[in-house]
């Protein structure tokens, strides 16, 4: 097929030899199957911000800090240069996340290079060389669903141990090859320690995945991995080798009604005393300045 304009620089640099076909068009990028020498890879062409339909991008970028202070100031000001830099940060976020998660033991496509808004990375395929299907296109027996769900919960745990939350995880962002699930689409990856929405995003990711596998193994719907993982994270007890159970018991704290009432009573007494002091002060002021003056 004809080489897309955005991929041409990679062809000029000798990184891509031929564009074979378009694989998909998504809300944030278009993906093409390309030939690089003897290997077949994929090229993810990020859409510009004005063409990108990813909702609430700022919510996902909260907590990301640019090391270059000049660039960070420009991003915060929203200048033309700043917007350009913001785009680069958005695009490079996926590359950084892919490398970080691969080191953490999470199965993700291997990234090679990101040039001019085009990410060149591994094409996930089955043993016959066909593009691996998305999780949402796969059905499975209950035993397989339970096994793969456990793998995904472990990946979510490892991601959080590496400081990241996917933020948009669902059956549409997971590929399934002959070795199991592979997590994809990470430009919106959330920095857990600096994002106020981290807990809710983690819970949503886990709920999405659990509901999908729960179609095949309904018992998974009773698991409480989101609360378990976040509690371990908050308590500083989440480690890569921490075994998850999917169980979580809410802490039940009975309300100390007597203490609350005593505190309210103390406040009321203090306010009563204050009012009495104010009344005494007003009376004293009146005595010092009598209203009836003697006639001459």
C-alpha cells in the first residue's frame, strides 16, 4: 500500500522497508503492519491532540512531571511550544511505560523506537503469524478464564509496583496469543503516586477485566482484587512477590457516640460562657457612660 505521510520519515531512515496494510484506526492512533527487513512489526501513528478523541486526557496526565523545567513551564502555560511539547510527552509516555513494564515482568509489546509521533514496536501474533486477537474477541472455558484472570491481576499488581496504572484497561486493550494475555495501549498510563484519581482508575481497570472473564467464570465476580491491591499499596506492603487472594474485609469501626456527644456539649458550654462574657462587657460599658446627665 501507499506509505502514509507520517511513516515516511521512518522509511527515509531505513527503519521501515514497506507498509503492508492498516491494522486498525483508534481514538488516539492509527496502527499499520510494516516490514522491517525480515521482520514484520507494527507502526503506531499517534493522532494530533485536535484529532484525538481520548476523553479527559488532563486527568490521566496529572502527576506527570517533565524533567526539563523549561519544557514543563511551557506545558503549564499552554503556549504553542508548550502544546507541541505536551504532544511529545503524551507519545513518549507509552514508550516509557512499555520499557518500564517489560522490566517489571508485565507482558507488553516490545518497543523499538518512537520517531516524529510514530511508535515502532513488536507485532503480537499467534504461532501461525496471524495478528493476535483482542481479549474481547475470545471465548474460553471457565478454567482458562480463572487462570488468565489471575495472570491479569498479577500484571495489574506488577504495574502498580512499578508505579503505574493502565487507566483504560479493558478487553479491548488486551491481546491474546498462544502464551496468554498481552497488555497494549499505554499512552494514558497513570502515575499512581501523583494522581488523585489513581485509586478509582485502578478499580475501574480491575472491574472491566473481571467482568469480562466473569462471563465465563461467574465466581470471579465476587472477588475484591481492587480493594485488596490498593490497601496493600497504601500500607506499603505491595511487592512483586506478594500473593493475592481476591479477598478483602472492610474494617468495621463502631461510632463512638458518647465521645461525639461529649465534644458537642463542650463546644456548647464554651459558646455559652463566651456569650456571658460578652454580656458582662456590654453591661460594664453602660455603667461607665450613664445616659442621664444632671441639669445645670
